[in-house]
């Protein structure tokens, strides 16, 4: 496979039969002059307080993976420049030349634990680990491929964005990124049932599920809003403009995405009310995400 050079646009796919005829034509934040989603984040935006942990992560990745490492990226609030000291986590995407092994996964876990222990500026480390072929595969073009090209900041190795198209905020992208909520909800219910009955144990689940629902609510309306943002508050606001009857719930989820409580009632409302409604509406508007091998297994 050879790089696309200027990363020409891929076809946008058919317009959904549920598309809004009053779709916005004004470009919102996150798009370039041609209407493509701009890559967010840059190493130059990393706040000074987080630069030591980023440098340490970069050096340790080289030591840990050596020749198995294809590339590595930052994503999330740190490369966007919005991270809060002691509150934000370090998010890493590690790409291996071959499909990752259990040894690779163990190394990623050990790295995260060590960095979290040594650097009080971060509140945990989240590491995604994929093989190069998976990220560049056709089924992942509008999901993990888009994630790499638009939401990840290169840290080490070759930038795989050069092998990927540019992306518009259209219905195809919406479907392939978050059109699997119905599949996820049973797994969420299992996690809730198994978690310890304490606020401390539930708090990470509230944070994770709140963020996921807000992002899904945003991508539901993204083609009509015609833009991109990673700001949870702005995402909730965009959603609320099209679904005012659910706006308050989504604004509350955005707040909990930043400042989670351990309220069991919140989790129940997510899997019994907001989540099922959102999954049904998403499928109606954009369709269901194409199955992945992990879903079938």
C-alpha cells in the first residue's frame, strides 16, 4: 500500500433516507475550508505540566516494543491543550507491526501503571493497542481509521493518516463510529451488575458511559450540525438543538463526563432509558454499524 499523498476524499456514501432537508450549510468548528474534519491536537499544544510524562511515555514505548512498534499517538485532552493537572488521564494509541500479542498487551498495562504512579499530573493512563493492518483495513476506514487521521497526534513512527482519506461529518461516518450502541448496552449492564456497590467503584463507569453517550448523541446530529468538536459541553449543546426534549439529560451527562459521581441511579438511567432511546434513534437516522470480527466472535 502506498500513501495517498494529499489524502484525497473518499466517497461520502449515499444520503440517509432520514436525512434532514434543512441540513446546515454553515461550517462549524473543526472543519477546514473544504468542509473536511481537521486533525485536532498537536505536540505543540501539550501543556507544559504534561510534557515530562509525554516524553517519558515516548521513550519507554521505544524500550518496551523495539522493532515491534510501528507508530504511537497521543489523543484526548493532553494534545488538545485542555488537560487539567491531576484530573486528566494520558491517552495513548500504540500500533504494532503485527497483531498485538498478550506480551504486547501486558507491556501496555505495565507502562500505564508505571506512568500513573510516577506522574501525579495525570489521573490514569488509557492505552489502545492495535496492529497496523487492522487500522488500515477497509472495514475500519470510517471508524478506527478516522480516529487515527482526525483525533490522534503522532508521537512516534510513521503517521498512518497518510494512508487514509479525508473525512466529512456525514452519515456514513456517524454510522461507522457510533452506530453500535445497541450492541454495547448489554455489556454495559453486565459491567454495572458486577461492579462493587460503592460510589468509588461506580465513578469510573459513570465517567466512561457519560462520555460515550454524549459523543454518540453528538454524532447522531453531526451531519446536520455540520462540524466537529471534542468538547463535551459543545457536543451536548449541538445535540440539544435538535432534540430539545432530551437536552437536559445530555447536558447532565456532559457534566458527569468531567465530574463523575458514583450514583447507581445514573447508571440505571443510562442503560434503561437514555441509552436504549439513543440506540433506536441512531439506527433510524443512520443505520447500524457494520459488524466487526470482534462483534461476531
